[in-house]
C-alpha cells in the first residue's frame, strides 16, 4: 500500500508562482511514473504533468512552458513548480503515482488528498 501526502497550494495573484509537493510512503513498493492532475467540481480529472523514473517529462498543452515537474527518487517525492499562473489554473491539484508491490503483477494508481490552488486578484 502506498500513501501520498500533498503540501503547498494556496491563493496566488495572476502571474504569480506556487509550488506543490507530494511524498509517497509505505513499504515494499516500487514507483514508476509520478504526476499531477487537477480537477474542478463536477468535472473530470485532467492530467497536468507526468515524469518517469528516469526523468522524462510530459505536460498538458495548457501548462507547457509555465509548469515544471520534478522528482526525488531517494525521498519518493514529486514536485510541481507553477509559474505565470492564470485564473484558469484554479483547481484542486492531485498527486498521482504508479507503483507495484515487490513481486506484484500489476501496476496500480495511487492518489493524494488534493490541495487547492486559487489564482485570483
């Protein structure tokens, strides 16, 4: 079992910056991809950014050039640096990891509790 705890988030003015972090804890698991999704009330969860264990990254077109995802494999932590924030970035941001247990056959998705990011003047 993997538990994810997010930190960060808050209220930021348009054009400002914010960073969120997510720490994965547990025992006997191996993490592959890590990423961030966001979701507004009543809407589907949207992929924002993802990063592989080797450091390859991918971003949604809406955030490309503004957001940067990174990870620390020793600390089992993934980060999302958000710059040039826009009001449309206002959402609950969820950490996601893909992991399997030792000897496990399947890779499962695990989710953080979500952290609110609000961009408003």
